[in-house]
C-alpha cells in the first residue's frame, strides 16, 4: 500500500506513494476537507482539474447525521453520491463528538451525543463507526477515539488514553470481521492520543504500531498547545512508528506547520484553514499571507500568486478578489478557497520535489519564513 521513494539526508522528510483502490497518492500530501461530502464552495471538477487534489476527506459524524446511512448505501457510497472517483478518507467522528462536550456522555461502550441539527440522541461505538464508514465506502477509515482537551492533567489523559486503546482493540477486531460493501479495498488507521505527555504518546504509538494496520494517524494535536509541543510530540512518536507505514497528522495546519511536520517524517495532512480562513479573506501565497480585506489591495491588479500553478491563482487579481470578499459575493469565497487549496497542494508538491532532489532541509529553512510572513 505504501512505498518510500526517497528520504532527505538532513531530516526525517520522505517522499512516497500511497496506493488505494481509487488511485495513487504521492506523499507528502495535503488533503482538502470535505466534511459533509463537499469541499465547501468548490466543484469536484475544480478539485481535479485546477487544484489536482489527490484525496479528500469526509466526516463520519456529519455524514451519519445528514444525509444518513440509508441514503449513502442506496447511492452506492460517498464516491458515487458526490461523483468523486479519487481516494477518500473519513475521520471516525471522534473529534466532532469531542467538540460537543456539553451534549455528550462518554461510557465504556462509546459516546452518547445529541445531534447539533435536531437534538436527537445517538451512540457512537468502536464497532458502529466502522459500520458507518463501511457504508460511506472511504478508502481510508479511522478508528474511534477520545480526543482530550488542552490543557488536561496527567490523570485525565491517562484515563482517556486507556479508553481509546480499549476502543481500538474493538475497532480492529470489528474491522477484521467485516467486509467492504462496494467491491474496493478499505484500510483502517488507528489514532495516537496521549495529550502532551511523552510516556503516554510513546505508549500509544507502540499500541498503534502493534495493530499491524496499513497506516497510523496522530491525533489530539493542534487543539491549543504551543507549536513547539506539537513538534516535540511528532518527533517522539515517529521514533517508534514503523518507517514502512504512512503517518497522518490530523487537523494541521498552517504552511509552516506542514513544513515542520514534513521535516519530522509526516506524510499526510488535512486542515480546514485554507478554505475556512480563505472565506474570511486570508490568502496564502508563496510570498506570504495576505489579508485581502486590507485597503492596500484595492487597486492591486497583480495575480493572486503567479508562482502557483492554478488558473485561479494566475488569472484573478488581488483587487478583484478583495472586491468580491468585501461585497460578500459567493464567488469571492469560492475563488479564495480554490486558490488556497491550490497553494497548499503546490507547497507539498514542491516539498516532495525537494526531498527527491536532496535539497529539502536547505529549501525549508529559507521558504518557511517567506510563506509565513504577513504582507
């Protein structure tokens, strides 16, 4: 499923290829977030033809609530429902349930929660989240976990991690007892938890590796902890994780976070930042970060980013995008999202190229400041 092509001489960065039934994914890769079966405001054709997204995400929690498993099963799975023939990854819904802390109850069996849509009661377990993801038909599924808040004390983190590991055992057993619905292979990734505590993260990395699953995710980061803590945890767990398996850092992050993660051996990333922040006027470019709402861009007719190989990035001007965003036009949110996603995909594409040329570490030291500066 995963093969490493080249490892950087000065860091843990590596390029590789992750093979799924719906296509090959070159790594390191950024995955646009399509929570409810859509990358908000972006056509599937644009994701393929202009952004060249190799894989996108769906979310078990949101898809379970709406449109629901009956509709997804009748449609033949999410690929057919949304007309997407490239790979899909689904989060188990654990993080979304975590965010509902006022309307959820965690037990040994699973998590009882109230729908944010209509208040109806539902239970997620290690087993039924596998069943739901079988119905969704994602190429890569996540094991159900509990995500701890930041900060939390050691006792709380230990208790949570023990529960996550018991759920993981049940999820792996259920995954092995069940079959895909739609004739293509599905794989399951366990999720490493343990807050910012070294021994808990090491224990969780060992547990995840011991499952023998095809890849491993690192969760519970980018929840408020300092960036240096996140980088330290990545280094700790990657010393334990098998080099032959892809490593997925969940919900991260800024261009700088991604470059730092790649340097430490991460292969897969996702984050809502390029789309969510884009809709609010934050534009990521090879020259730095732009607040397109600022008046300085009102008469700047230069392209959004001529260095980014996207028609949107090279065609539309900063002045035009500012006009759309300020005016509240839907097209503004669409163009900003498309450009930001194209930039993120270009960032990991160039990183991959630099790894294979043996120049990643040197390039990263110069480019990370450039892409992080506010213009």
